[in-house]
């Protein structure tokens, strides 16, 4: 039997809406938002050509949840969840056996938990595989930048979140110092206590994002609706893995800070000849890890609620990494702002950082 999955996406910006409806650029954003709010979820495109290394295949489709990122926060949670329930009905009607929640559809209602209680189709946020690939990419980038982790400082921005808390937990033993950054002091303290037991050095928590200036390695994974890390905030020679969608790191960083390495977190290569019939903003064959997790569960025919809520165990991350490898998913090399990075570009970043240090 062939696996069938659906994946929820939503427009991050008016430009995204204009990819399907050109008129969106010609009218006010308020009008676009109000039309989207009333629009029902619909099948956006078919996903074909996914073939595992084991030979099994799965088909899928994207379902558009017509809400802009900020609407997930401005609208009543109940209203947003009702819309997601309608999306699940579309998924089921079209034959999907599991639904993946993309971007902010995965954050609302305690990371999918509230939705899972009211729908009769399994769901997953995709955060488990996202965590695994973010960790893998961060460690790879730090190695290429020749950062000696044992003498270095790690900062995790969004450390109280579903992805950020597990990345903090996993990465802490590698570093001398760890700074956990978030907005809520008591949540931060809870994560700090858990993480501290894995550290032989110091673990701090703070609500002050400017502390990332002290970090050699940064993982940033907040639910912010626009960029929160700007060129002046970053230490020279640092690696930043930006997992957030929309991104946490301002695009200006790549233009004015040639001495830092910003990598896109959670981008993987899918097996087979995957075709989306829609511009997902990535080159052919590449997908976000959250989509990949949904694909992997469909290939496995594991139709169960897989990743929900904020507590994700390392055992689950390890299991998902093994399943990914079994089916032929792998990290898509290092990428920065949607462009592949070559080793010579990384050498150039190192050279620039050396120049800054020795000025
Ligand atoms: N690349 C991929 O494949 C992929 C896959 C899944 C998710 N993502 C992205 O990862 C991000 C986080 O997802 P998640 O499921 O971990 O979300 P989450 O559990 O809601 O955690 C988000 C974290 O960000 C913090 N935060 C929210 N708004 C902020 C702001 N304006 N400034 C600073 N911190 C803020 C939250 O703090 P509070 O507790 O104070 O709200 C929380 O610590 C999202 O952007 C999502 O789209 C990417």
C-alpha cells in the first residue's frame, strides 16, 4: 500500500499570497488579511515522486491554511483551531492518513495538542526531525569554522520553545558556557535547571537577546513574526543556525557581516524525484525537515500522532534520525538564506573573521 500524507502551509507574507493571487500586491494588506480570514483551507498542490531508498513510495499534497503569520497571534486561538480542523477534514476527504503541521500551524494550541484532541486523523508538527537536523547542521558548521566547542559559548534563542529546549538540552555538554534566551523568566529557569545537569561549565538564562554577542555558536528558533537578530548583534566568527520560519536573522546580516556564518536550519534532501507543483522557495529535491518528518511517517505507514506539544525526547529525535536515514533523507549540505554554501565561501568567512580579530 502507498503512504498518503497532507501538509499544512500558510503564507508568511503578502509576497507569498501573491505567488498564487497576483492581485494581493495591488490591494491593501488589511484587505488581503480580511479575505484570507474568511477563506476555507484548500488543496494547494500535489506532491509526487517521493521514493524511499527501500523502494516504498508515498504521495501527498499541500493544504493551504489561509492566514498570514501575524493572524495566528491576533485571532482568537479557537478561531484558528477551527480553521485547522477544516483543513484536517479536507486532508481526510482527499485520502491523507496523516497531516503535518507547517510553520505557525504547528505552534498554535500548544504545539498541535489541542488540534489532535478534536480531529480524527493523526498529526505531527515535524519538530522531532527539525531538531535532529538543526543539531547536525550546527555541529557541522561549527566544525567547518574550526570553533573549539569546549572553549566556546552557545546561545539558544527561543530556548523555552519546543525545538529550542531540546536543542539546548542536546548541545549543552559540548560547550563551556551556555546562554539560554527567551521571553519568560520562569519558563527559562525551568529549562535552565534541566540543561544545567548536563553541563560541566556554566549555564545562564536571560531575556536579553543582546547577550548573543558573547556566543560563538547560536541556534535561533523563535516564533517571532519578523527578524530579531541584526548585523550589530553578532560576534565575529560566529555560527548562527536559523531554524525559524519566518527567519529570526535579518537578511542584512549576509550583506554587511561577511565575518559570520548564518546557516538555514532544518533543510534536507528528499529521496526520489520529489515534485511539489508549487514554489516552496527551495531548489528541486530539497524540503524543510518538518515536511520530511511527515513524509517519513507516511513511508513507514506510521499513522499516529507523532510529535505534539513542547516536550520532545532525545529518544524520539534519535528514532526519527534513524528512520530518515533508512529512507534516504539527508542534510542538504550547508545553506545560507536559501543559497548553497561552498567550502571556499566558508574559508572566506573565516579569513574575514581573522581580519576583524586582528585589527
Ligand atoms: N525549518 C523547519 O523545518 C521548521 C520546522 C518546524 C518549525 N520551524 C520554525 O521554528 C520556530 C519555532 O517553532 P517551535 O515549534 O519551537 O515554537 P514554540 O514552541 O512556540 O517556541 C517558540 C519560542 O520562541 C519564543 N518567541 C516567540 N515569539 C518571540 C519573539 N517575538 N521574540 C523572541 N522570542 C519569541 C517563545 O517564547 P515564549 O514562550 O515567550 O512565547 C518560545 O521560546 C518557528 O518559527 C517555526 O516556524 C521550522
